[in-house]
C-alpha cells in the first residue's frame, strides 16, 4: 500500500477481532529456529514483517509454510548461521536470530537490524549480555560475528530492554547451565515467548517478572497460539476516540492495556471490559492526566502516537512524556499540518486541544506514527492523503479493509 486516502469527519461504528501480535510472533519465529523440530504457530497476523521473517528463516534452510493464519515451521535440520543482510535490514527483530543461532549452533554472523527509526536503537545491552555469558562478540562493518556456547550465569540488564531480554532467553537455550536474566523486560510478549519455549521442553520461569531463569533441556517442536496484539487494539481504540462512535474488540486481553484504557476513560470515553473483549463509546473529549510512557506495565510507547492523535481535539492541554525512545515524535509535523496545536521540547510534547482538524497530505514516518496520522485523519474534516503508507503493512493486517469495516471512507492508491 503506497498511499492511503481517508475522508474523515464522520463517526465510526463496528466490531473487530484483534490480530495476532506482531511483537509476539516475531520472537516466536526466531525461537522456532532455535528448536530442532517442527512447530506450528496459530493466530499469526498477515503482516509484512512476518513475511520478511519467514524469508529470513527459509534463507537459513528452514521451511515456513502458511495456511491462513497458521504457520508450519520445520527447523529439524541445523540451520545456516548467516541471515541475508537485505532481509535482516528490514526489521528490528532480525537481531533475535543472534540469540537463537548462538543457542542452537554456538555461532552466528548477523547483519545489523533495521526497523522503525525512533532514535539510535543501539544493541549494547544485547551484546554486553551475551559477553557476560562468555560469548565472543566481534563487530565487523555491518556484521555481528559471535561465537561460543553461552555459559551458565547471571546477566544484569541496566534497562529492561524487550529485545535484549528475548535475545538472551534464546541464547540461554543452548547454555552450559542455568541462566538468570535480572532486570528483564516484563512485557506480555516475553511471557508468550516463555510459554512457547516451555512447550518446546525448555524450563523458563519468572517470565513477566524482572528476573527470568532459563534452564537448558532437550528441545522439540511445539504448537502455540500467538498472543493477541495489544498495540493493534490500542490503535483501533484511538481511531474511534479520534473520530467518535462505538467500537467492540474481541479476542484480546484488556488487562494488558490498562494504562491505555485509563487514559481513554480519563479523556471521557466509556469503556466496558470483558474477559476477552472490550467495548468503547467515544464522546466529547477532555484532556486526561499526563501520558508518560515507560517499560511494561507503564503506558506503552507504541501507543503514544495513536493516543496523541486521539487527543488532538480533547478540550484542554495534554502532556506527553516519551521516556523510552529519544526520537518518537516524528509524527508531530503531520498532525500539525492538519491543524493540531502541539508544542515540542525534547522528550515532552504538549497538545492544546483544538475544535477542528482539516485534511492534509503527509508522509508516514514509522509504523505507529503512520497509525497516528490515520487516527487524526479520521477525526479531520475533508480528505487526507498519507504517502509511504507501506509502513502500516509492516504491523497491521488488512488495514484498509478493517478501517472500512468500521465505516471509514478509505481509498488506496498503489
Ligand atoms: C521492542 O523493540 C518492540 N519491537 C518495539 O515496538 C517497542 O516499542 C519496544 O520493544 C519497547 O516496548 C518488537 O518487539 C519487534 P527495547 P526493542 O530494546 O526490543 C534502548 C513497534 O512499533 N536500548 O526495549 O528494540 C532503545 O534504544 C515497535 O511495534 C539500548 O539502549 O525495544 C530504547 O530507547 C517499535 N540498548 C529502549 O532501550 C540496547 O541494546 C527500549 O528498547 C537495546 C535497547
């Protein structure tokens, strides 16, 4: 999808089943490469990052076959350890093959990853963690050459990096003894990865807490259903909050979205929580308490941009503080082009609610920034054109079709 044209200004109404989580399925694919055997992943999202990840695994000699939202993976044969740089450079999660291949093969030559440009996005926590387990890490131009079977031991992460936690969990599968990760990320996607690894015969405890312990054991393939995508759910909630109307989401875990739900309720949305569903009724919005992003269970950084878009017309001033990434306000110029009143100062933004927004032409900057532009366009009078809309395809399945299912007026230009 190159250009998305949205004519906003009317309320949305509809029901959507939440897709499988992008940020859960990508680590699961890396994990499947670490496990000698056949695995089946159920409820996979039809997104570009998943297709690129499957191509990466096939380049290593594994097989990936999709049938609907089910992925059949065969990693029985030992994989190659040198992923294709052209593919690896398209997404951040390709770096997780480092831990997976080290754990399985004791070596890996990994190209530097790509992914959304949200700041420097260094890999120091990944690499220092692996070195703490005795892995030899050499960086040559755009390659990470790593060798050595990880030792038993403890890694202390100074920041709860999601990717570093996942990489170390995967490397620990092949360690010479138990590995403890202290200061680990606590995101639900970490728990989902641990559930898959335990189904494969590993012994992972503490996932979802700040201390994860992995005890190596013989591994085999497994069947696993991918966690629902809490960020996709947050995006649709913000879209309807921005446009007005009603939304019912099914097949999700509302408890994993509490900070987002609290902000929407403070802003004046009515929410009804069920064990695996959520209903929202949008109304006239007023500024909520400050939105401060942070590692789970704080307000998720991936929902910051869509929430900002939802609150552009909220009466009063909303403060945003982005503590996770140093450059995650790249969507602000596009929102200003629609008439939004936003002050920026470093990692802080202040949104002054404005009565009306108008359509504009803008270029998507990253996955969640693009989603924010869509949310704002849905609440703006007239037509908006979002170029570089392929960013959305990376993490949202059938995006235009799902917008239409909510009654949005949408046109896609190739
Ligand atoms: C994961 O990225 C997600 N991506 C991101 O989602 C998400 O925003 C992020 O976690 C935080 O929740 C996937 O799961 C594929 P981090 P990741 O390592 O692992 C710094 C989306 O939109 N850091 O927790 O890269 C880093 O620069 C994407 O779906 C280091 O300094 O995030 C950032 O400031 C965007 N050194 C902070 O930590 C390191 O070695 C959080 O990064 C690693 C990270």
